[in-house]
C-alpha cells in the first residue's frame, strides 16, 4: 500500500530530518505498516507543527535555559560541530517531553509554568487543537525514559532489536536508517516509545557508544540498584533522569578525548614500541651468525631463503631474524614467545620490540654477542597511542606491511599462527578475566549476573571482529558453544 508522506513531515526512516531533506523520492514512500507510519508522522507533526512553534512564540529564551540544563552547564566541553546534530536528534525531544522548567522568576513568562514538561503544558492549554491520538502520544512519551541500549540483532533497512542495559528488557524497534549503520554490540543512548505494538526511537544520541562501555554500564546499573532499589521506567524517567545524562556526559568526554589505553605484553610490561639503532663494523652474514642464539637457532640456512642478496657478489645485503625466547610467563602452553625483530643491513642494524624492559635486555644481548662490532646509536620509543596518531597523519608511509597480513605469509606459517590463536582461546576459557570480575569465562556461566557480563564481553568481541584483520577475528560462535551459551 502506498501512503502519501507530506514533504514537511518527519521522515519515516527515523533520521529526525524532514522527509523533503531525507528519503524523498517523487514525494512518495512505500510503507507497509500503517500503524508505524502513524506514530512517526504524529511525532513530526507534534514537534514541528505545534510544540516548537508554540515555545518559540511564548518563551523564546526557554530553549537556551534547557540547553544549559541538559549539559549541566558544561556544554563548552562538546565540539561545536556536534551541537547541531545533538540538538536536533536528542536534545529537542528531551526538552519538549522530559525537561521540567524551573527558576523562571526572572524570565517574566506567562504561558510557561515550572515543574512539568513543556508538552504536557501545551496539552493542558492547547489540547483542543489536537486529536485523540496526538493527545495519547504526548501523555505516553512523557512517561518514557532515556537509557543505554545495546544492539543485539539487526535487520538492515528494517529494524533493530535493542536491550535496555538498565532494565534488562528487550524490544524490537523499527528504524530504517539506524538499522543500516548500527551493528550488533553497538550501544546507543535513546528513548523508545511504544504505541499499539509499534516501537520507535524518539530522541537518540547521533553517536555510537563503543561496545567496550557495556561492562562499565553493568557496574553503574548495579551500583544504582544498591542505592535506590530495583529499577523501572518510572524511576529512570523521573528520579534518575539527571543521573542518566551525567553518565552520558562522562562517556562523551571519554569518547571525544579517550585516555591512552593500558596495554601490556605477555611479560606483564606496559607496551611501548621501541626501536634500537646500531652501526656495524662487520658483515651482514657475520652479524647474523653471531645473533642466531637470539633466534633460538644454530643454522644460518634457516633464514637465508628470505634474505636479500647483492646481485653481483651474491653476498647477503639484508636479512631479518626473529628474537625469540622459550616458554611464556602468561600462557603456559606456549612453547616460545616472539620478543621482537632484528633487521640487519650493511653497516647498520635495527631491533624492534614492544617494551622498555625488552629493549634493555636486547641491548645487553647485543653487547654480549657482538661486543665492539656493534655501536649503539639511539633508542626510539612510542606508545601505541602515539604510533596510531602518527599513522593516521600518514607519517608511516613506506613502512613494512603488518606481519599478520595473511596474503604475505606461507601456508605453513598461516597454519601455525591459526593454531597459536586457537590455543590462546582454548586457554582463555579457564583464565580469570578482569571484565568478568576476575572469574573465568566458564565460571561466569554459573550465575545470571556472570552470564550477563560474559554476553557483554562476547558482543564486544563480535563488534570488534567487523574491523579486524581476518587472521585476528575471534570465533565468537565457537566460544559460545564451548561455554554452553548456544
């Protein structure tokens, strides 16, 4: 059934924009669900046709007052480019349906009262201009709450299945545009309105909250329950409404200026990318032979096939050795641990490793095996965060491709790496995990709270798989099967 959508109506895709500025095609759109269309059109008609014009006419300064309230007076923390999108997609709906005007004495307003939402005040004073469905829309939306929802299923172009992290409830929401951008594991800050078995988002943060915030939200929710008792929609909409926005503001600050991640290698050292530079007064082949113990090898032939040779003399001009040790402090099933890479060329050598402790150890080993044949020049250090920022600015052009690029590896090496990762995840099932309150994944399945945290962690894995190299993707389905979750 084809239904006419007015040009100035809210677009049925859920973008928050007018239809004429969004999905208009010959000024018509095919909508098979008339009740969903009705709720979307009512939202646009009320906001744009009645509520916003009325507020602007009777209290033009009220919006700024509410905007300051929304951000607890800290709006300057937000980049200006985000102001408009947040104002349109989130703030306006909060202002009209949630915010309770206050401290109005000096504003000399006659139409606006303190203590209850603007939309309810319009209903009280101008309700005769609305039909019964519009009146119902206002009454019901003013009782809804904003919350943090995790996406647990997506039907692209049609709908999202959202789980309210604070209420533990699940709901199917029809969102045409959002369902094309959100992925399983993403978190959104939004309000969901349900009328006549139709659910839509009315007010949504135009930013995806990363999936790793999920377990932190579980901790916040549990602390909130300890403080005020069991949660429900009414508490979140009224008693705890400020608290929900305070959480949002804290998350936004972290998202816009993220702290440098704390990453440790398997020795427990903080990851610092270190490069040691040396000058050499011996041949490439002589240097390589002297350093074979660092590669746990006795034969130069093990590395000759990948070496570069001078076309005229046949002598080795460049060769790389892995720096390896036996065993692993963290993963007892590992036979060896890769500590770094040694690149040897004519008259120079570079050693790359991932911690300052390993760099110091490398320096001692070079002194032992090469003595005065190698002269230390300098040490370059970078945190992963600094390296990532440098890469994003294009300063790493010309550096070698990641060693984990599958198409550059021989099949036998690929097989060994895959087996290595598989063994890591086999062991992970029985290792304490900080995100699981230091329980193992298997132990976490024993309680409802443990399973919830475990599921949050697995959703985070699924979300990160989307952008991960194929070799680094986690087989989440296999993990769920091993843990008895499917």
